[in-house]
């Protein structure tokens, strides 16, 4: 999901207004970043679903039935299944989702109408035998009312490599839209709607967890064959390719099939406007409310850029379809979410072109097709692996496309997405560690800032310090190598180590797991006329007093700058020295040790110094101590702020109109 | 010619009477004229004409005018271009206020970024890294700067009422045969005396505008709520904007009426109606403003609207110039400052021009 909070920054930025030449939009990347790394063409089919869903839009219910074929892909036999019934997160205020004291992020409110999923049938078909598993299912843990994580004891062990078939039937009552699922009038966003088997890890342990307010999902790949039955006149958008549609008894029925995915979501509304376009061989469908033509075009523009760009960076998009769903404005919580081959976007219909939030949310959710969809990491245990990497990928793509105004290019203000990420990363950098489970975060604000922004800022810092080409390749290798393979944090760190180096990998590990931080600061500066040593010297048996005036070199000046590195991260950094005559020189410090003294000698006095003048280390805790003016020299001051602020203050004082 | 004395009341009726005798002198004559009939007397019957003529002969027209008290101008003589000092006064006032308002944020920027070798230029670099870290980085100075600037802004807006009164006095009255500008001290005295009446008119207008805009927000959101299920949220939003714009137009017209009332009040005081109570001034001014609006709302709206459009366009041009200059400093920054001041000066001219227009409309209505 996308975290958005540029509005405040925009309002503040308007006070002074930033200027400069308009950023030029760039083309998508075309050269593959890691062409030599092979990718799996298909996922191992572990959990495959053949389902039928019938929507009653008046009651907001979905009747579901079908079969699940599940394979034990681990190395150990299993005696139980774990099944996620995530709609029960909205059943009552005793669910793990509802009782989490988390604010400041997604799904913060109690739904206006509750939601449930009730299993009606769960039968293990074992050859000629049929075992009713519903009788033994354990919906709750002792002392816990949550019903989102059900344990299903099996009548016999399932051996490694063996498959079983389950017959299921269930009844969904959709909640009023909350946390990216539910209804709003006749609009229905149907997600987490079927009983879904948790992922069995290779070692035989189940990665099962209740639906947490900040948590997302994790599942095995499989083939989904889903028939959706809605009233005629409803437009359906869903995961996968349409293989059959028909109208029957006042109902619209369509069947969708998609392999190599690990979830299935769909939407139905009788007011959707549909636009289709084939981009890079992918049939792209945009579903939006009436009156959103401009935003639909902007979303298609985004996908026209993103498909080739992400394809070059992280490997070709492997599916034949992609559906974008723009929910109605009255259901904003349905927006900004990713499912395999289906993403939901958002933003108001009147959004100015220079405010790139619709492009950003579209490209972010599309990016999840890679960092969530194809690299199906455990979103609950390691949310930074999908949201953090995806936020970096989003900022990288937006910068490649929109330049310096990638976040905002409006009213003369150009703000990069990376600037907003860096700011949020600093504000919460010391709160908690990034590499922890979604349910462990104390606040939604910290979760958003750390998982999304700080992770993106760490990766951006690595790219700026060690080289963007290396970072492009490293993530390209990671995305290709771990396509369909459920990577872990260690896989990411090892890839960074192999492609960028041990120092980068260590910085990444420290930043992710140990709240690693860094602050470079200039703590002392000095500049004076050059002179030799003065004082009393005993030379050749004689005592000589040398005055300072005699040793002075009128045409030379000496000085120094003392830089300190605080914190646990260590990056090489440049220090720029600026002389009174305007000349500039740079010195590189490898970041080893805690202090570094940069000597100065020149024909003009040293006036000022800057550490990290190119803003490579975006993780820097305090950018305001990265520079200093030598005492006794005039400061550059803030004349531009005075001029702009005076202009706008006078304008306001006079009133906007006569 | 006939002049006014400070303490002699000229009633609105008396002001309106000289339509038949359409000379500035006749319009202004009132020290002896306590009634509309007296107003209708010819110039020849005006007793103070002799000393004024003598002054003119002895001292020359301008010097003679120095000794004369101000007189009310006839509508066609009320022009912003004839009172450049009024424009300069308004511009200088706004510039002075702007400096005070801008000082806290300038001081803050100077403290944080002043020691950077490039100074605050980094704040204007595309990408916005320094700008965001400064404005949104959690520096507690932001709250102090904001509140200090707000207090300064509110103070200057309030004291600006005096400037408005002064400007209207400069526009509405003149000296000597050539209708030379009144003395600054006299105009300023009018501005000060008009402070409470003008403030009262402004308060009433602000309350009405707030109510109109409040109703507008409520009504427009109701329109949107009604339209959303019927036409979709995009079209419903358009309907909301249209509804809100209608109410904003009403609020703008309220502002126009308020300006008509303001100029009526300030002129009334400038030409000598100082015996009225503040409330009487407010009531009379609002009454005059409403009558003027009823008589010539179209002309007033047109006159205000084109000046508003020009004013906003100028602001936009000023912003575009900022954008063009970007982070550059030195001579380019100084040139930008001069250009911005030119923009503000022209805007002040538009404001004075509008007030002059409002004065003319009020006077014509009263006849």
C-alpha cells in the first residue's frame, strides 16, 4: 500500500517557493539491469483454487464454493493446515485487527458495517474417502477472540510432495469499505474473501498469522480459476485473464484464470467506466468512476512508462493482463492496494497535473507486482522487503520519468520523492528498528516512515554513495533471482554484498536491523595567513627569536576543517572547501574513524565548508550541521528568502484582489 | 471658490445636491449651507471666494493652495492617476508591513542556512531536499515564526484601515483651484479619525462574508452529497465547486458593497462630517454603499472584477519571475526584487484606482 503525506510539505513549501529550470521528463529504462541473471518462468503450483463466487449487491454478500488443491512443498510431513479467514478481521472489535492500538496509518476506523467469513463446508477428499474438517477446525486460540487464523487438523499426515484436495463452501458478508476491502453503495471491492491456506515454509513450519492492522499477506503460488457471478450491468475487474463470459438469467458471469499468482481479488460496480489498451503486449484495463477521464489517461501514461521501465530493471512482467481499479471517492480506503495483476489506485478527479500523487500511487502499486507479487516475501514478518524496496523502486522510476519534480512539480515548486522519503526517514529514524514484523510496530506513523521511507532512503543512499548502476544491478539481480521464490532479508543483504560490496551490505544490515544511523557534522573551521613557526629557537649555538610577522607569507592562507561522524553507519563522504575568491576544492574521507581533519592551503582565505555537498547520504540525521562558515568571514545569509517572503507578505497584506 | 472648514458638517444630502450646479465649488460649498437649498447657490454668492482669489494672486496658485483647507472633489476629478502619492503611500505601507512580516522567517532561514557557503540558495534548488528538511524537519522555530508573522500580519492589516482612510481622503479631496492633493497630515488625520468607522464597516462586511461563505460550504457539500449517488463523485464535485463559486461571488459582491461603504465613510469624514458618532458613520456608510450598489452594481462589479483579474495576473507574473530566477542571487536577485516591487506598485495602483472608482459611483448615486 502507498503512504502519502506530501500535502503538508507542499503547503509549507509554498511559503517560499522553489525555483529553477523545469525538470525534463525522461524515457523509461530500456537496458536490462541484470540480463545475465536467469529467472524462473513459472512458479511451483502449491496452492491452486477453483472457485465460484456469487455476489448479492443488495446484501453485500458473496456466496463461495469450490475446491483447493494443496501440495506439501516442504521437506517434512504435516499433520495440520492453517487457513486464513481474513474477513473475520472486521467481525467485531475483539479481532486482532480491531484491537490493535494503532493509529496514523491505514484502516484507522471501525467499519460502518461489520464483515465476516463463515465456512459452511470444508471436506478433505482423500481418494474414495471424504473427511469433514469443519467439525475439528480450531477458529480461535484459547483466550483470543480473533477468528482470522484457523487451524485445521488433518486426519492423516501429508507427505512431502503429496497433494490433497479440499472442497469448500463459505458465505462472506462484506464490511463497509475498510482496509482495502468491502462495499460502498453498489461498489464492491472483494479482497481476502475466500478461505486461503497459509504458506508452508521449506522447513515444514507454517507462516500463519492473524490479520493485523499494519500487516499484509503471504501465501504460496498456484493457479486460480475463479468464476464470478454478478447481476447484469455490473462491471467486473479481477485478477487474471478472462476465459469465458456469458449473460444468464439476469446475471453476468465471467471466468478468470491465472497461474503463477498467490492471491485473487475482484471488484464489481454498476458504474465503472472501462478503458483498455495494450501496452508492451499486456492488456491493461482501467476501471474508474464516470468523470475521471483525465486521471484514467494519467494512469495509462504511468503504465506506459512503468511496464518497460520495470521490465528493464526487474525483469519482464510475466502476465498477459493488468487491471487498474480507481475506486469512487466515497470509498477511498479501497484505493492504493496491490493484488496479483490487479491494483487499486485513487486520488481526486480534480488533481492538478503537477501534483504527481496519482502517478506515484499507480507506479507504486504496479511496482508491487514485483515486490510482493513476483518476489513473494513474507509481508507480515518483513514488511520492508515489499513496501521498502517498492518505495525505492517507485522513487527511482518517478525520478527517471519526472526528474527533480518527481513528487511535486507545481506552482514553481519541484520536490523529489526521495526528499520526502528522507525527511520522514529522519523524523522517525530512532523510533524502532525497520526489520521487524508488521505487528510489532508501536505506531502506524513509525511503521510508515520506517518501512516505506527509511528503507527507501537507505537504498537511495547506497545508490548515491556506491553508484546507481551498482544498485540498479543489485536490485535487478535480486528481483530476477528470487522471482517466485519468497526471498528473505538475508537474500537481499547477500545480493547487495555480492553486487555492491561488503561495506554497503554491512551498512544495510545495520540500518535495517540495528536502527543504524549516521550524522556527519562540521564542528570546527579555521583560516589564517600562512606563516612559519615563530618563537625562540636555538640554532647553531645561538638563540634566535623569530617574530610572527617575519614568517608570514602574505600570499598564502592556511586553515582546516574538522568533520565528525556520529552514529553507527559509515559511508565515504566528500568535503568541499570554499575560499573567499570563490574557488572550491574537494577532499574524500572514507568515513573510517570518528573525526577527520581536512587541511587547507591556498592563495585565498578559507571562507566555508560543506560535508557531503552532493547530498549523497540522505540518511544523514541532521543536514543542518553539514556546513559552516569560518568565523570572521561574512555569511552568505538568506537574501532569497527575504525577497520572496517580502513579496508574498506584501501580496497577502494588500489582499489578493483590490 | 468655496472651501470647507473642518468642523462644518456636510450631510450626504448636501453632497448630493450640486448635481444641478455641477462644479467642484458648488459641490463643496457647505460651511454656510446648512440645507440643500443653500447648496444650490451659485459660485458668485460664495463669500470665501475673495480671500482665495487674493491668495492666488499674491502667492501663485500652488502656494495659495497650501493655506487652504481641503475641499471635496467632483466625481470626474477623483482619479488615481491624479493622486500618485496615494499609490506610493499604499505601496510603501505594504512594503513596510511585508518586511516586518517577513523578518521572522528571514531570521530563521538565516540562522539555519546562513552559514552555508551558498546561503539560502540551496533552499531553491530543484528537488527540495533542503527546503523540506528546513520547513518540515520538526524545528520548533516554525511555530514561533508562524505565530510571530501572523501577529505582525494581523497588526498591519488592522492598521491598514488607517491607510485606506488616508488614501480615500487623498482621492476625495483637494486644495486650491487645481484640486491639488491635500496635505499628508490632513489626509492622515482623516485616516485616523476614520479608523473605527472603517473598522466597523470592515467587521460587518467580514461577518456577512463569513456567513455567506459558511452557508456556501454547507450548501455546496449538500449539493455534492445529493449529486454523488446520482451522477458520480467527479461530476458531483464539479457541482459543488459551481455552487461554492456562486456563494463566493456573493461574498465578493459583499466586499464590493463594503468598499463602497468604506469610501463613503472616509469621504464623509474627509470633507468634514466629524460630528457624527462612529455608529452613525457606519450606518450611513453601509446605507450609502447599499444604495450605490443597488444603483450601479453592474458597473461596480465590472470595475472591481477587471482590476481583480489584473491584480491576480500580476501576482502570477511575479511568481513566474521567481520561478525563472530560482536560486540565483546577486544582481539577478536584486532585479527580481525591483520587478516584484513594480508588480506590487501596480497592484497598489489598481487598489487606489478601484477606490477612486468606488468614490465616483457613490457620488453619482447620491445625486
